[in-house]
């Protein structure tokens, strides 16, 4: 599928629509796999000096959302309808988190994707997530909507 938003336009969209978290994320790569980075700061840590689970969830959620936007264009009302996260290892303190996102299905009304989250520079993932998004009806309109299925 052709990409409709690149890294610059995805970051601009997040800055415009979600300014409260925009400074926490940047897009490293857009393609078959989307790579998004969480800039880890003290506010993301829990006692013990590791990134908190809710922040890793946020990275996975933002990653899937951006992957969907990269293919559909700016769809502000796409929402998470299902999520499962496995926390596998303690993220390394003082390192950004990097999410590698793959969309498994992009239909008219649902999108499903997988995310692997890594401490920057490490080869073993710290978390894995699977998420489903609901896509609003207006996003499924147009010439491509006849080829996508639920």
C-alpha cells in the first residue's frame, strides 16, 4: 500500500492533535515497518529506575496509530479497541525506547498491528504488543475503500 504520510507529516500531526505528548515521540522510519522512538526522561521512570509499563503501552499505542496514519492519512478519530502487552525485560535506564511496528491488517473498519519495543541499541525486545484499532467511517471512503475488507 502506498504511504500517505512521511515522518515529518506524522510528527506534525502529533504536534497539532496531541501536543501534550508530542515532545515524547519521534518517527525514525516509515515504510513496511514503522519505527518510532520514545525520548525517555525522568518522568517516564518508576521506582527502581526503569521505564514504567504505562509508558511502554503508550509507545506501542502511538506506534500503531502512526503506522495507520502513514497509510490512511490524517485520521484523528481512529481509536484503540483492543490491546495486549507482554513486558519481557527491564528496559535499560538512560536509553530511549524504540518501537518497531508492523501492520498485519488494514481494513475498512479495523486495523491490527504488532509492536516490538527495544531499549535503544539492544537486540532483545523489552516488550511486545498486539493492538486493534477502529477506523472511523470517513477514513474508509474513497477509491481504496472498495479493495479493503473488514
